[in-house]
C-alpha cells in the first residue's frame, strides 16, 4: 500500500446550507477524493460501521481525543471513512459529540473496494463493509499503512483493534520525522 495513490472516487456528502428551508437545512455535495487529499497531509482511519461497538466506543473517540496531537505533528485533517451513507454518518458523529474528526461517507463502498479493504460481514447482517485500517496520506499518496490482522470474507469476526490505533499513527509520524531530521 505504501507509495500507492489513494483511489479517486466521488463521495456523496451532505453539508449544512442555511439557504435551504425547513428543519433539515442540508444539501447534497459531491466530494472528489483527489481534491480532498491534494496538497495535504491527512490521517485516515476506516472502520466497519457507524454505531457499532468498537467503532463507537473505542476507535472514533480515540482519534477525536488525539486530534490535537495530530495537528501539532503537521497533520492537516483527520478523516474517518466508513461504508455508510451521509445520513448515518452525520447522526453517528452527532451522537458521539465529534467536533474535530471529519466523517466521510463511502455509501457505495467504491473507495473501500478500490483500497482492497471491502469485506463481507453477512454473518452479522451488515453486508459489505470496510476492514479496519489507518494510514497517513501525503498529497494523495499513502506514506504509512496500519491494517488489522485477519482480513476475511468468511464471517470470522474477531473485530481486532490493535494496529490501526491513533497511537500507532502518531508513533510512525514521530519516528519518520526523527529519521528525516537525522538524514
């Protein structure tokens, strides 16, 4: 994965727009991943689904909690990508009280499929979802990659969360920056 460009896909998002009448002032906005990642250093994590136990209780809150640590290390944004639609991602972020991590809906799974991380979670009734991973993306190119062990389509669901933690990404940044300064 390292050195590979992230997939260029269009994500269907919803953005607040006060010019929209009613109790739900949001409009659709297409977001091109090439533009989203261009010229930036981004920490990205992906997970099986909004409102699921490990994702909601551990992974997403951990990245929110470490957000400022990413910023002081030169990261421009922290994105969470999940195979969920924009409505679900919005409500999930609201329920978690997220203020810093940006949730990106990959409703059709195109980004996740092109990353090679789309798996079947039919055993849980989820359908196709993302395997858990995290990465650092520099100007659209993957420079660090952390993938949970045991990726599978067989319905084996031990849902590991060890490799894709914010701490591992931060440690990688620290080691990479130290190596760059020493060179």
